[in-house]
């Protein structure tokens, strides 16, 4: 095998794992969320707040590390981020105070954000056009393994340890990614970097004045708002309402994760044959129909055999939406890929973080709030697509 081939494989796996920092940080301890709530003596909403703090940290962290990577290169901010991720994971594994735990979760999200935003920027460094779409699709497939493995690993850890054992695994992931960052060769040469850091932050307003780019930000904001609401509420839905074990929940969650991974093949296979805009359109319309059916099921106390496949149909198109929307949005940004990626990442995380505590606002005996949030978010995503993306003259 050639050196170039080895580097390609390394890059795909490396960037795929980096882009999966969100599911690593949240999905792995989802099976333990009810137990964590009992151990700390807190409500379901407060337990979900531990996810919210991570999401807010990731949202803000991307806004900072994206521009930093445009100015100083991809490697330095990524290395610092992975080191801090490992250290905050260690803190979460040993802390006894819920308030300190919340602070550490925020810092963990802030540090992990460097992996998410810089992975996309690196992809833009090395590919463009349909090649970028295919590369992002491959990353989405690699990324899709994380939602499958994370809750399964978390569920098995619960058999051998407490929820703290999950953070021991995250420490190992942080250390491995730190080592991989040292191996990675910089993809943004000095000649391609911005000259002043302030100019990178100054790009944010101009990017948001671009109606097409704003449309992608809003679409992703609403879709991921629905997705992270599902992430937050799924453990209580299946364990408290349907009464399944943490291990069974992890298998159900992993089943939907397999769907995310397999559907991620679609953009790679169809790129160049079917417009990315057409794929994006269908990837947000199908989930809206699914969310309406899901809410109806929650209101009628539908059984688990109804809820699980409807959730599957509602969630898995995310892989297509993420790949096509990112490719379309970044394709026009050139050297501002870091700043653009940061804004897109911020849009993904911020609403999801805000919605997470609302999922459990009615307690752990009903999932109606989850259904309402998902319907509203997917409806707004479709509105944003029609207003800002579908009729763009350059599409």
C-alpha cells in the first residue's frame, strides 16, 4: 500500500473521529442519564442540563477555534483542544458536585468543538465541489459509527461500573486524538492563512448577510434542534416510559445509529448525478412527516413497536442533510472555511442545547414535549430551506 493511500485512510479515520466528538461526549452516557440523575439527586431536566452545557460549550467553542484555525493553522488549536478534552473528562470522572460537573461539561464541549469545526475545515482544505461532497459523506459514515458504538459501550460500562466509567473511556479517546493530532500534517499552509485574527471574526456578519449561507445555518439549526432533543429525551423515553433496560436502550439507539451510517452512503453514491439541493430538500421533508407521526403516537400512548420505526424514519435522513448542506454552504467560502464551519457548527449546537431541558419539562412520564419540539423544529427547517436555499439563483 502506498504512502499516499495510507495517508488518505488516516485522514478519513482521523477526521471522522474528530467530527464525532459530539456523539462521543453525549451519546456514550445516555444509558446512564437516569442513574446519574438519581446519584446526584436531581430532576430529569437538570440531568439533561448536563447535555445542554456540553452543547453550549461546543457551540461557543466552534466560534472561537474556527477562526483560530484560519489564522494559526489547523494543528495548534486542535492539539490544545484535545488535551483539554482529556483533562476535563478526568475531572468529570471524579467530581461529586453537580455544579462543578456542569462547568466541566461546558469546558469539555468547548474543547471538543475544536475537533468538530477543524475536521470540516480540513476537509475543505483538501477537497472541493462533488469531491468535497463525497469526502464529507465518507466522514459522515465514519461519524455514523459513533452513535452506534457510544451508547452500546455506555450500556456495557453500566454492567461493570457506574456512569463515571463512561468518562474513563472519554479520557482514553482524548489521549488517542492528542497523539493523532501530533501525527497529522498541517493542511493549511502559512500562505493561505488569514493575516489578522480580527479579520476572521469580522467575517461572521458578512457571512450571515449572505442569504444562501444564512439559509443553511437556519436549516441546520432547526434540524439539529430536533435531533439533539431526541438525543436528550431518548433515554427517558425508552427507560422510564417503555421500561427497557439500559442495555436494551443502547441497542435501540444503536439500531437508529446504524440507519444514520447506512443512509450516509446516499450522498456519496448520488453526488454528481442528483443535485445536492434536491437531496437536501427530501432529507428535511421526510423527517417532518415522521415527526408528525411520532407526536401523534406520543399523544395516543403508542407502543414501542410503533415508536421505534417512526423514530428511525424521522432521524436517519440527518446524514443526508448534514452532508449536502455542509457541502453546499462551504463550497462558496474558500479560505473562510474555518469561520464558515464555525458558524454552521454554532447553528447546529445552540438550539439543540436550549431545547434539551425542555424535553423533560413535563417529567419522565410523557414524551409529548419531545414530539412537539421535533415537529416545530422540522417545520421551521423546511420554511428556512424554501425561503433562503431553494430559490437561490446560483443553485
